[in-house]
């Protein structure tokens, strides 16, 4: 299988959306929430479980072991932060299971050498997946249609000071044309068909990973590779994501 290029395409200064300004990073408390969840050992146990489940890309496993998931969940749910479960984040949305995040990001990287170039994420949510993507891509543009979640993600990510993550408030079904073409596009919501804007904004040689509604009415992971000859689609395992919606709220 030929390697897919990383597409380290750069935006011009006038087009590039600046990262959110953040105050100076404060030293993390020794034991946030009194639970010791800042310990890398807690995350490494999660990574070991992911590896046992079949995840194997070293970049992905390193990213999952680096990003502190407990900083993205509600305070009353921090005890479950490193369990392989989805958790509510407000406004009817959830943070995906670690296994699902790792699986989708690993699919994005499949066939590449090293990091991806620019990635578009549809559905920022609480910001966790954007943080993971920041470790496997040169740039991440993440768009969220719900203002409350956009602000929550901005607040959650401020601690990490990720200069290569750009948060956008808008209709994810339209993508973000100013950043195109993208080496990869990943969606945290699924519909019956892929928006044409996503296909147009994907670079030749790039890959899109998103949930889609199949003929039997269930959701499954869809992988789309864009080639010079057109699009190649593969339907993979069943998943459960929130439905893809247009507009902003």
C-alpha cells in the first residue's frame, strides 16, 4: 500500500486563524480533585488497555498517554475519566470513549509516515479529541456548532497552550474552506451522507473518517480516501455517535 503524504500545507498569514490567546500556564496542583489523576501512570494503564484491544500506532498511543482526559470531563465524573466509556459533557453531547478516539485517529494515520499535516475536526465537543490530534498533526482546525461547547473547549484547552490548535465556531457541515485542502478530516457526528464540502476540502491523497448511517439504519465508521481517480469508501465497525446537524446554536 502506497504511503499517504502528510500534506504539511501552510496557510497564508491573512487566512490563518490565530490560536486563542491564553494566560500564562499555572503549575498544575499535585493532586487535582484529590484523585491523583495528573499521574502519568493512570494514563499509561489506559494506554495498556487500548493496546490490548488492538490499537498499535505509536504516535496515537503516545498522544493518548499524554493528554489528560480528566481535564475535559465534569468534576462529578472525574473518577470515570480513564475508563473506556463515553461521558456527558452537556447540551446533549458526550466525550467519546478513549478506544473510539484512538481508533479513529489511528485510521487517519494509517498509511502515513510520521505526523499528518493539517487536519479538520468536525465537532469540537469538549476539546479532548482536538488535544489528541494536536500530537499527531502539524495543525488542527476544529469547528463546533454549539456556542456553549465551543466556549467550554476553549476553556479546557487553555491550560494546554496548544499553538497548533485553532477553534472555530460555525456550521461543521460547511467545513472550513480557508484551511483547505486537508490531509485528514474527522467527524464526531454522523448522518446518512457526507457533506459535499468535506469531500471538496479533502486533499488528494487525504483521508476522511466519520460515522455514517448505513442501509439498516445503524451507524458505522466510514473511511473515505481521495485519489486522483475519485473516492474510495470502506465501511467498518458499528459505532454510536450523535446525529450530524447543520446550523449553529
